[in-house]
C-alpha cells in the first residue's frame, strides 16, 4: 500500500506540474495578444513596452522654409523640423482620424515638460475607465513626456503612452510622437516658432525631398474651436 500511495502521489505531482505549465503557456499567449487588440481601440488605456522607440532621420528639404519652421504633413504622417536651409529632421507621427482632419498655419505658444492630463467630462462619459487626472511624468500619461501647444487651440504636438499608434490615424486632432522623438524635438523649438499643418505630401522617390515651398494654406488658419471639439484623446 505504501508503494502505491507514493506512486499515486508522484502521478498527482506530475499532473500538477503539467497543469501549471499549461496555465503559464495560456497566460503568455493571452498577454501576447493583448497589445495588438488594444492597439485597435481608440479608447485604450495602458502604456506600451516601447520606451525608447524613435524613427527620426535627417532629410533634404525645400530651402524656402527657414530654419526653425515646423512642417506637419498628415499626408506623409511625418513632422519635419527645418534645422538648416535645405535640411530637416523628419519624425514619424500619429495623425487625426478622417473625421477630425484640419490644416492651417499657427505658432508654438507654449512648451511644457511632463504635462499633466485631465480628461474632460465628455471623455469620462464615453470611457468611464479613464482616470480623472494623470500627473506629469506618469508612464500612462497620454501626453507623454513633452508637449508643444499650438496657437490658442486645443491642438498639441506631444509624446504618447501608446507608441504602437505612431504612424496611424487615431487622434482627435493632436500630433503624437514617440517620447524619444519629442524629447529630441523639444529643445530645438522656440516659443513663437511657425508651424504649417497640411495634408500635402513631401515624399519624393526614396527620400524626403520637398517639392513645395511655404504657401498659403486653404481655409482658415485654424479650425474654429468649440468646447465640444476639445480632443478626447491627445
């Protein structure tokens, strides 16, 4: 009997270990599928694991733009910072959804390090899971680590807590960048810097060669803002 008990106990332990292995495999599989699934949701909430992502590069650019000018091309899904005549630094960005399209000429009116974030009542009504306030510097702050404020509008150029959205059309009007990229851009930009936001494309061939110089943008300088227009996800 004693030998039989030991054998039964051994079988039970093996089954227990096997169940643990199955559970661990299932948990890993579930976690591996969560990020892509969440990335499809506009109202996601959670930081990514890409903490040092960057897609910036130096490119040739139209010499008609003066140094210090920011050109945001929603068509290219890139932000160009003109750092010298005929040269710019190109950064990948997330752009507005089709229903939130806008374009215009504006300036940088404010700069903030580790901005805090407070959702509007409309945001909370649409997604009750949202926190009521996120302090600056928090890894799950939707504004990321830096923010540049555009004119007197609610639009901003900022970092993100969702790096997987860069390159996609997901925002309510703001311009998202990788945190590492906005950290690189931030000290280069001065208050008052001109900003052109356009749907024109600047890609040409294999590089980023602007075939257009500064121009008057169709329509108003900025879309007239109402309280209901405040972006619900920056």
